[in-house]
């Protein structure tokens, strides 16, 4: 389908670079001054350039065909017809950048993200000219009464919201037979580490966009795995915050008990900068009232090379259930354990969850019932009912399903609505006593007999797992996880495609995978310190480059 970018920016040259693992990010120079490559640039490097006047926020954003000067927008346009990362660009981005440049010139700097462009997932509402659709035409043109809580915090921090990133439709909560990264509105997102790569989901576009430098970093959302999984397969750091640390107000929901909003970035410190900006209380999300501190921890200051010294790190081995092709991941995990030990931590192996928790985790149905009942309640209650304009008149899940099944571009029945069918067939919502009984099973499975019990009973500071095995248990109890790059599949890896559609490469040469640190509620600062200590000792991200990267760099713009 035609990209919406062509509507806003109709004339562009779509080019790409095939690097076959040989791409190297060299520092560019203009008049002898170094310019960092945008696939590697950090928050601090951008701040140096902005503060010194080497470049401006307008230079960073610049719109296509503005005196042939193009930066992040041009980078998006170079690859978007191939990777389908961004569903639409913010028409106000250039004027916002100019305004923030003026503030800086007058001595006002809101913080370290002042004047820096980020992408946000297309289920995080903004009260501007951009749509918020969850990838569905049923919400195209709908209007919200205000910015979402996290978007408002980004703006207050001086962030330029550059555009909306594609996602697995409805945050992967519609179909049993769709694909990660596919939405009716945005098409199929692909990862950039192998042709046809499964980008994972549901924060697919956010992950790919950050991974190849279409923005400094991006926001994603997670119910169970939707930040962690796309971060790992796109060679990124992803932070899944404690439920309630970041606001979900006017974020299209699945479950109030599991949904959270967090950053995807190329480094731990960049992710920490973004988390610092979006964390905190919001009167429009009562879960944020549970934040246990009046002043947020210094998440950036937690980036400490010695962060693992003296820490007790556990491994719940019985959660690791390998499948075909996992050999390289497991080998890299053993190597990561050695790095963590050498960094000064004590690693306690086989700190396992109970047999009851493992059985519920692998075979139980309570987790599905909680999501189904929450979604039936939360979609209308927390989002649809709050719209100020609802052009398709969809006010509950049944109406959304009816639209989806009768609107051609939604690709039904090729992509079914089985998840919604099951939720509606459940016959009750989250006010029913039957819901509460299932939620209590979740709390025991993930909590006292799961990861929280393991942490407490073994006096542990955190747990580690290969990221592929890390999201499920923390999702049940809303606890935080950080994933950092751990390795890549070897060049001779046999390709394994996704099921059931078999249209994406899920495992293949050079596809990344990650290491997760799991902790107790509101332990993000500690997890960041552990992740940073591991990252700085390994620098895994630099070992393999994407096969597809944009050409446009700051140096070519400022130099012109």
C-alpha cells in the first residue's frame, strides 16, 4: 500500500546502502570539525553539537527539499519504502525545532533532550496533526482531548516528536495468524539486519527506527514482550518499566495491569535519558500514584561501570526452555555470565521458580483471561470513550471487530480476529469476580512463587535471562526488565521463518539477540546500572552492522 509519508513529503529520492556486514560508522568532518554518524550518535554527542552551535535542531530535523538539506527526515525517506518503519511524519516538527533553537539561543535549555528528535509508537496519542491508530483504519482521523501523558512529558523536556512508528496492529492483540510488525495502516515493517527480517513486536517500527539512526531513540509500549523482544532482535537497549512508573493515559490499551511505556535506544545511557524524561506521576493514570519516591531516581547517574560489583545475580534456569536454533543464544548467555562474574557480581545458578509457577506459566490460562477481560473494559473505558472525534463510531471492541471484518484494507479474514473473538466470548470483563480469581493466579505465578519470590528468598539484587525468555513472568506482576545486546546469530545460521505465515525471517545470519536483567518493582535505577556495566565491558552492538542503512548524515547538511 502507498506510504502516508508520500502525502506529507511527496518528492524524495529513495535509496539505500547494502553493507553486508561491512558497514563502518566513521566520524564525518566539516571544516575540520568532527560530526558523529547518526547511526551511532548519543544524547551527549548531540548536546555537544547543539550547544557549540555546530548544528541546530532544525538541521537535525530538516524537511525534504528545503534547499536540499535533509537529516532525520531524509534518512527516513531513504529506507521507508523498504522497511516501512514510520507511518507518518509530524508536519509541525520543523517549526517545533525552530522554536526550540530560539529557546536555546536565548539561554533556555529544558534538559538533555532539548531539541532532539524521537519517534513514538503509533498507539501513543498526540494532540496535533498526527493520527493515533494502533495500525487500524478504524481510528484514522480520530481526535484526542490532549496529549498522552508520556507525549506531554516529552514535549516538556524539549523533545521533537518527529513522527509515529509502525507497530504490530493493536499491539499484537488482534490475530492468531498475523505477523510481527504488520498493520493495516502501516504495512509490514522489516528489521534491518537481514533481508525480510522479522522485526518482532509490537514496538516494531520504534525498534527498527532507533536501530538504524532514524531518530536518537524511540518510545514503545509493552504488555508482554513488546519493548523487550523488538529491542533484542534490532540490537538495542530496551527498558520495560514498572507498571505505573510511566503514564499510560491516552495510550491505546490492552491491560491496565500490564501495559507500560518505555524507551528503545542504542545505548543504556540514551535509554536512561529518555526514561528520566517520561517517568513520573500523572493525575490521568492512577497507577502512577504508586510511585514510591517523591523525587525520581537519577537514572542517567545510575550508569556506573562498577554497577555489578558486590551484587547477587540469580539465574532461574527452569524458565529457559530452548527451541530449535537457540544454540548460539545459550552459548552467548554462558559467556555473559562470565562477564558478569568478572565485573564483580556473584552469580547464583538454578534459583528457580516453583513447580506450580512453572506449570501455570507454561500451561495455564489465567494470563490470557486477565488480558481478555481487561481489554474488553479498557479499550472503551480508557481510550475510545475519551475521543473528541470518532469518525468511524467505534465505541467498544465489538464495533471495532465489526469494522475490521468489513473494511478491505484490514486484510480480514486472511488475518483473523481470533484474539478479539476469544475476549468477547469470555462473557465478562474485569469487574467480574471470575476475573479477580484469575488475576490472583497471575500474582502468585509471577510473584511469590515466581520471580519476586526467587529474588526475596535468595537475597538477590536481580535475575538474568536470555531476553527471549524474560518478558512473560515480569508481565504478570508489572515488574521492570532491561535488555542489552548480547550477540548475533552466526553467518552460517539456517533460516527459520515465522509461524504461521512463514513470510518473515525469525532466525537467520547476523540477527541480534539480547540479555535481560529482571528486578523488583521500581528497581529501574539498579537494573540500568547492571545493564550499563555489562554493556560497557562487551560493546556487543558494534560487532555487526545492519545490511541496510541510510546515507544522509549531519555533515552533508551542515557542510552544504
